[in-house]
C-alpha cells in the first residue's frame, strides 16, 4: 500500500485553500499600519485654538520627517480628537489603541499606552496640558501622556513634548 496517506482533497479544494490563504494575506496587509508609526497622546483639556495650532505644527513636522507615517493614538477627547481630524485631512493612516475601561478599569489609559509602545513607534509626541495659560492655570499634567513619554524614554524611542511657541 505504500506510505502515502489517502486523501480526498481535490484540485478544486486545493485552489479554494490557496484562495482563502491569499484573501487572509490581503486582509492582514490592509490592517498592517506599516513600519513607520508616530504615537500621539494629549490631555483632554487640550482643545483650544492654541493647542490645535501646536498639535498641527507637531504632526506636520512628523509628516515631513516620515512621509509614510501612520498616526497612533487612543482617540480620547481633547487634543487626540484634533490629531484624528489632522490625520483625516492629510490622508494619514490612523491606528487607534482605545482604552478598555470595562476590562482594565482605572488602569485602562495606561494599558492603552502599552499598546501604543507595542506598535514600536519611531517617535512619541505628547501634550500633557493645554497651552492656553488661563485655562491651564492650576491644572495637573495629564498622567497618561506623561506615562507614555516615560515609557518611550525607557525604550529608547524619540520623545517630543508639544510646547507653546517660544
């Protein structure tokens, strides 16, 4: 009888398997953000015109540095929503690492930072508070944005803090 195992696979089934395999490969390549990712994290209160201008300046700078970049953010309100609008205007691929509060509770924003760092960004941009002096007076810096900057430093990832114009 020989050592070959009997199989009922037909040529049509083999072709279907190859088609399914190539469809999966296409699907995965469509969801692959690419090699160059810039991560961005901003405070929820950073939604003034001053903040928007500096966020746009920082993201435009990143786009000049890395023309094929994808923008990774958590999609939180405030400065990150401004960054998402910028990405849509510039047709930049957007990668969302949303905080899962149901699963992680109060640690969710920090777990989202872990996801952003796991994407291995080439640069991390952070805005820890609003740039509007009246609005930002007495406000604490945004912890998750500070945390992302610290994690980037630990991993040796370039970290740029978005600051007011000098």
